[in-house]
């Protein structure tokens, strides 16, 4: 997926950090500056705003903070499934 053409209204998930809580929201504005390129203004469901977020912030990597919500939900579901499988394997070994 390319993250430099997400439209207004795209839902996102923010993972949070030491100073900011996690949350969901939507892209409220796409900024296409001839000088600086694409960036996004984001509005969180709880009213917080984040302005000028670069598409790079959505790119996969170890420090990824922003996820398109559908990607986050799929990622989370896969991690939960893996965790449950490991748990069931431990239970199986204990019996």
C-alpha cells in the first residue's frame, strides 16, 4: 500500500507513546504542497488534533505510530491468533 494518497476521511489508529495516549481518528485534510509534498491533518475521535503528519509516519517499521485502521485491525487480529495458538500449545503440553 502507498501512504501518500490516502483520502480525507480515512480512518487511522495511533499507537501512542510515553506522552500521548493511543487512539483512533480520521484524516481531516490532505495537504499537497508543491514545495513540501503530501501531509495530513488528523483529528482524533476524542478531539485531539495532529497537523502535518507525513505519509512516512504510516510506513511499516519498528517505530510505526500511525496505521490505517483496517491494517491495524488485521495486524492485531493476527497477533491475537498467534498468541492464542501459543497458549493452547502450552496447555496441551501441560496435560
